[in-house]
């Protein structure tokens, strides 16, 4: 999926000889986001060990970032139009890099969580701008090549980031998770230098409105719901806690929808959801990306903290996933043109569901190379059949003038799904883990985390069995969600196979 609203405006603000600097700055900024996103799940066990972070702390290290990125992504895109793409893009980089510095030196989980929240705010300004500024700087006849280069480097970062991060964590020890954030300082510094020294400011759209009320309401709603689902410490959330926070969060969500229906400049125009193809695309995106986010967040924690596998081995096991996405997605896009996005997304989601179910089934084997690696390949095959056709489905579900908005909404939905997946599935994992320990209730805080001292043989067996049971619960439930997304895709998206049926 694209992260941006594309621009149809003529590329007059940047001289031809300076456009390369726009492209390099956009690549560097995107690399920061991709590295943090792809490496963090592998680094989470090291962060927990180094800072003494609980399971809830680990969830919030992810969710604090995703909360602000998901809720303010659409406003960030509009801000670029209102105040100028270069200036807003640069502000996002400044916030992201400054927060990365605090992340790199954070002495406690709380410091890290707050810094990650600021990172999310910066990313909400930076992510929409990275591709939008390329589209605005390059004329239409050169734009495809520039975006292709941006996409190629983004794919390379996504593939190599976890591998390099995994080997660094394995060879240098738990403290080296800080380097994941420290690398953003030189990358962001170079990007900022290029933007301010080589790229002129573009002309802002003075009449553009920002839906700040809507942004505040959806942020509060998601924050309260995430607080309710996450709970405290490493234990499953208490039901009264869930009902109280989620109840108030749902009230805030209803207030957000009420405001968006009446606002003159809504960040989320609700009339688009009357379109079955558009609303179906958002529904299947939420279900599938909820499932994908949950499994990919908790699987590395299970492998490293539960099985004792090294971060380097985990990064290698996940490598085929990124390679399959990069290599096969273009072919899936071309096939989608022939059969429609519906069949392709359905097939891909079913494959992903099978991979998730088998991960849960084979978890007790605790075998990375025979039980995990083949299934990450299967996950990659499934998602490669989804990503490009889903972008096509989203873009074709609205008028041409609204494709940027549709892409932004779809990305926001995917990120909200990731936020809620980590929040909710952490409670599920803690609940199943506690009840699978048998007579070793004192180990209830050690889901996805190695104890400081070796345990007795029976206690260690109980801990590993409970880890596997907790992950299996996550894998099975999210396999069901992936199947749900397949059903939604089949019945709501363009399906040329169904049209040909007698």
C-alpha cells in the first residue's frame, strides 16, 4: 500500500538539477521508519531484558508509536498541503530524529514509551511526505522512475534491516537494541541537510483546513481502547479495567464519527463508506493486518524469549518473507489485472491463514528451521498475493480525484489494526500463559522473556509449554481473522472469475 496522497500539481517548485536531493532525502527518511518498524519486534526481547520491561511495557513501546502515527496520519498529509510539503516533511524528520536520540539513551521503559510516542507524531508528518514530495518535485513523465527507485531502496531496507539488526543483537548483546534508534541520527541529519540546503520550499495551499478536532478525538479514542486492552504489568487485564477504559474510548470514537459527519473539512469523509468496494477494502485490511501485526509481533518474542533462539537466527527465518513480498508482488499486480483483485486477495489471505494455523500447530516442536522458516515463506507467498491487488482495489473503489485520500485512509486502517492487535493479543497471551503454567504461577511474568537465573527442569518445561500455548492461541485466532478477510475480499472486491460463472 502507498503511504501517501499523490499530487497532480505540476512539479515547478524544484529545479531539475536538485530533484535527486529530494529523492535521496525521501529514501533516507523512509529508511528510518522501515528500520524501526522491521527490527523492533526482533529487538523487543533485548529491550525487555536490558530495561527490565514487562509484557505491557513491551506492548506500549510498540503502541505509543503506532497510536500517534495511526490517528494523525491523515492530518499529517493535509498539513503538508497546508504549510508546504518540504517544511512539514522536515519537521517530521526533526521530531523523529530527536525522539530517536531519547530512545537510544532511555534509562527506563517509561522514557522509551514517551519517546516512541513523539516518534509516532514525527512519523505522522514524515511518512505521508516522503512519497508526496517526490510526486510534487518530479514531472509526471519522470515520476514513475523516481518512485520506482524509492520503492526499490525501501524494499532493500525492509529486507536487510532485520538481518543486520539480528546479527548486531546477537554479537553485541542486549544493550545493542539502542543502535536501532541511534542509526536514525546520521540518516535524519543527512536528509535534513539535503532538504534545507538543496531543496527550495514549495508553495503551500493557504485555504486548506486541518481537522484538529477529529484528530484529537480519534487519538483519545484509540488511546483509551488500547489502555483498556493492554492491562498492567505482565498479567491479563482485569475485566473492570477493560470495560471502563474501552467504554469511554468507544464514546470518544462515536464522538469522532459524529464530528466527521458534520465537519466541513473532515479527515475521514464518511460518505465513501457507502461504497461497498471501499468499505470492504477497509474491512479486509483491518482483519488481515490485525492478524499479521499480532503474529509478527509475538512470534519473535516467543522464539527469542521463549525458545532461547538468537536474534540472528530469527532474522534469517524472517528473511524469505521480505524477499517474497519484494519479488512476487509485481507479478500479483499483473495477475490481478486479469482476474480482479478479489480472487487474488482471497487466495493470499487463505494462504496466510494456513501459515498462521500451522505456526500454532507446530509451536511445541520449537524448531526454527523446520517449523518456522517454511511457514514464513508461506506467509510471504500469501501477502505477496495481497499487497498490490489491495492497493488496486482501494484506488479503483473511488473517483480519481480521491485516490490519495483512499490510500491514506487504508494506511491509517492498517496501522490502527496493528495498534489494537498488539494491545488485545497481549492480554490473550498473558491469560493463556498464566493458565498453562500449572503449579508454577510464580512464572506468570515470563511470557516471551528468559528468566534471570536458570530454572529447575520441570519449571523450565512448564514455562516453555505455556509460551507455546500462548502463542498458539494468538496464531489460531488470527488465522480465523485472515480467513474472514478472505471472505470479505471475495464478496466485496472486483472478481472477474465470479462474473464468468454460469
